C-alpha cells in the first residue's frame, strides 16, 4: 500500500547569518570607551559588576545579569562606575529577520536558562575561534586588529551550535519579555531542577560569605544537611566544578576584582582572602591565570 506523507516546512523567525565579534573581557573600574556605530547588531551582557551605556536615544545603567542590544547604525558608548570593575560578554552579528525589531532600544534581565545559553556560546566560541576570546583587562575594541579567526581544525559542529545557541537566546528573550499569560504549571522534573538550582545558589552564597575562612566540605554538609556524596554530585552537575575547585575559582575571581578596584594593595588582598602569605597568594594566582598579581595589575594599568 502506498502512503502519502505531507511535510511541513519549518519556519525560522530569527536567523543569524554572520558573526563579527565574539569576546568576554574584564574591564577595570575606570574604563571608558568613547563609542562606535556599525551596520550590524550587537549585544552586551554584564556578567559581573555594573556599566553605563549611552546610545543615540538614552543612557542605560546595567547591572550583573542584564543584557542590552544595539541596532545597526546605532551609536553606543560605555563607561564603568569607578567603583565596581565589570566583566562583559559581547557578540556582534548579522540578522535580517523582521523579529529583531523587538530588540531595538531595549535592555533585559537574563534568567537562568538564558544564562546557560550564554555559557554554552562562550564554550563553543573557545573551541571555534583562533584568537583569544577572553581579553585582558582594559582591552579596547579594535576590530581591524582583533578580527575573528577560526581554528584550523575546530571541533565538529561548533559553528552550527553557536548559531543555534544564539538564535535560541534571542527566541527565549522575545518569549520571556512579551506580555503573555504566565504558564499555569510546570512538569515535576523542572520543579526538581529549580529546587537543585536554588540549593546551589544558597551554597554559593554561603561560600562567598565564608570565603576567607576556607570552608571545608564537612562544614558545608553540616550547614545544608547533605551527605558528601550528594553535595559533590549535585554541585558538579550544576557548576562543572568540584567544591574545592570552585572555592579556588571564587577566590581568584574576587582577587582579580579587588586588584582592578585598586582600593587595597596585594598584601591586604591576600590577607582579606585568607591566604597565609603574599607568596602563596601570588603562586596560586599565577597558577590560575598565567600571570602574577603584580603583572595583572601592570597589564590593567597599561591598557587604561
């Protein structure tokens, strides 16, 4: 028996055609960028700290977890608040889709799912592009010098995944920021996932509060009534880090921020973070970043 099948052509309401820039950078607290405009779209996501963005139309004060879009040919400049050195993630891209008009002159708060997509984008970008995409502090955008160059043999599917993740990010932002009725119920598996996310958030807050005290796994387990096995499994599942690794990462990230703030000298920073000596702090910092704290400070000042 012959059967006839009808097919459906899948429509693309948001399609990314090209990428022009892709970078994650740590800015110092006094950083100022006088501005630019170009014929393609761009977004800036504030991963840490705060920034002030001025466009042709208005000024936005963006905090951690917020994202802003620049339309083609829209002038935009940036300055830091001289208090909190921010980390920002920027992608510039071509999109001719009519639905992109939704993003004109807008900034949004980013939720957990959008944040995951941003992390996936960053991970795939690191696999695809030859030039470093994590720029040093104070880097000033110069696309004539820092053009994107692909690796000679990138991992299978990198370009397509970047396209998929970027389009998915845009779609989620449109859905989440339109005036719609809130969904009535979620599946139990999603509820469980949210519960785990909340647990991890509480653990991370605890670690941040007790960072200088060198919290042990035993102390964390006691504070949250968890077994070591459960703690390790849930934490690695949601952060891709072991507890000890994550504490080291938090301490180094905070050290970099404090160095950029320039309110304490290196000895004071080491003491504040609970390091037994400046020498030990310098050794751990260089192991994590590839440069010593003093070299990091010099690089930051040289690029202001």
